[in-house]
C-alpha cells in the first residue's frame, strides 16, 4: 500500500508533504527518500510533516525517525491531523493514512494549486475507497477513485465520531 500511495502521489524532489497519521514513521521515511534524497543538495530537499493524534504513536514515530537518520527531513507533530497543519501550509502533497467519512475541507484548503491528496474515504467498518484529489491551478477539485482499501478510521474534528 505504501508503494502504491507513493506512486499515486507523483512525488518529486523538493516537495513539501503533509502526512496525516504518522504510525511508526516508516511511510514518512519512504517519502523522504524521494523528496529529499541524501545525494541531492540540501537546498533542493523537500520535507515531510507528519501529524499523529495518538501521543504514544507520535513518540514511537519520533524515536524511529531519529534513530534511522530522517529527523532532518521528517518532522513529527502530535496534534489533530484531520484538520491538517496550517502552520507549514500550503503543501505540494497531502497523504492521509486513516479513513475519513468525507474529504476534510481543511486538508483541501492546505493543498497547493497543482497539488495532489490521497485519502481513504468511507465507513469505519473498513468499506472505503482510496481517493486521489487533484487541485487545479484555478483551485478546482478533481476526484478520482483508485479502488477499495481498508484503513483504520480517522479520528479528530474532521474524522469519525465514536
């Protein structure tokens, strides 16, 4: 799933990426390898900002990112990722690794014109579709269904209610 999502994001060196749902930090590290490769000059590097709502997972991801040498390219933030991270917006790419009931408006707002977002959308009972959202230069949104997936539910203000 990680490689499918990375390919669909059409990542490029220099991109600024928002990931919602840090988990272990591994997915963010794979993105960092593409957008900020060590053999590229630092001035050309992109950066991954990954937001995790669960404190324990945020700490786990932070330790993994630090221990594997990605902390110069990946920042872990413990907060409600369902509303994004406006402080560093706009983003070239937004990746959500938990299923939302609908596409959260704050994430669309934080996506640059010409940007791409991937987000699983659907119910908490694991019937979801991976949606590719493209924001045109004019700000218009295009949605493409990339097929069925099964993710944990997105929590937070724009997530599922429990």
